[in-house]
C-alpha cells in the first residue's frame, strides 16, 4: 500500500535514506532493499545514507552493510556518531563515553582524563548503576550532557529493543539538565547531511522507518519524506503523517518505485 503526497514544483535533487530498519535489520537485508538502493544510485539523484546507529563505529557499520551486499561507499554514510564527535571537537570536550566498545573508534584520540562532559549513545553494556552514577556526578558538577540521539526503541531481529532515550531522560531528570541532541530528528543533523550533497531541504526526500526521527524531523526543515512499514514502524504510524509532505509505503522497494516513477516526473 502506498499513500500519495502533494508535491510541489521544486525539482528533487537528493534523497536521504535511513539504514537500520529501512534497508536492513542487524545482519539481515530487508527483501528487495539491495536492488532498490542500486536503482536509487543509478538515478540522477544524489544519495546519502543517514543513521542514528550508535552501537558500532562508521567503519564497522560500513563493513556490515557491505557484507550484506549493498553497493554503498563509506563516504556516502553520515552518522550521528560523526555529528557527536564533531561537537566534542568543536567544544574541546573530554567526555565520559557511554558507548559500546564497537563505537569507540569514532572517538579515537579524545582524552579520557579530567572528564568534563558525558556522551550517551546506545550502549546496553554500559547502562548499569555504577556507570550511570559516574555520569550523574559529572552532570551535577555542571558539565554538559550530549545525547547522540534520544530514540525510545529500535528494531532487532528478535523484536523491538529499548533505545538510549530512556537513559538520557533519566539523567536529565536526576540532574535537572537538558541534553544536547545531535542525531535525528535535530535540524542541524539533516542540514549537515544535505550540505554534503549541496542540496536545499526543499529539493530532498527522506526515507525511513521512524515517524518522529525520520519523517517529522525531515518535514520540519521543509523536506518531503516517505515512511516505510518496516523496522520500528508501529501500526497506526501511517495515520499520523502529514499528507501534504509525506507518503507511506510498505517497504524501501515501494518507496523507490514511488520516488522514481512518480515524484521524479
């Protein structure tokens, strides 16, 4: 099933595509996704892959999707970990890193002495009382809290799983602190990604499985979007999209069909 969206006369130049839940779930490629992505790349559109994945570094993520058979280059991937590292460098921070070991290489060279901030990603192995209490004490000293993203949940092969959002909110509540969020659905994340393809929001489309982070986040800066019913999609999400800026498709294959066969003409 595909719902239609009212399109403007602005020519489309680029498409941003979510990864986890949209084209793959862990080590499983969503049926038809490999071919759909190749069709996008063979079109006249610039394609960028944008993700909030924080359990592994950009390099490990690239290796995973390459093993699955996707023709995606490392420089075509824009991650929330990259955005977080850029912020840490810009502000010269020395953060406590609540990240999985597989993600730490994206923060190589960052000092872990005399900590003056906290960075939180999806880190199931780190979310225990002792670690969270160290983070709590740093924040109580007035140091900043940076959330790589604040997703409530994500999709694994065995079902939905708790995301980092609850832990970020817990630290905010306990310390009366407001986290700086760097990943989707933040405006700056989308704008930085579009800058890499020299494209305005009105000239781009976002395809993803997350109503809030992908669809509504993109719409807020003037992008069109397509919600796919895979990954973390929940029954009823399709009823919540803005029909003037968004469409709903069953999967990435249907989304690419809509984009290339209708929206590009």
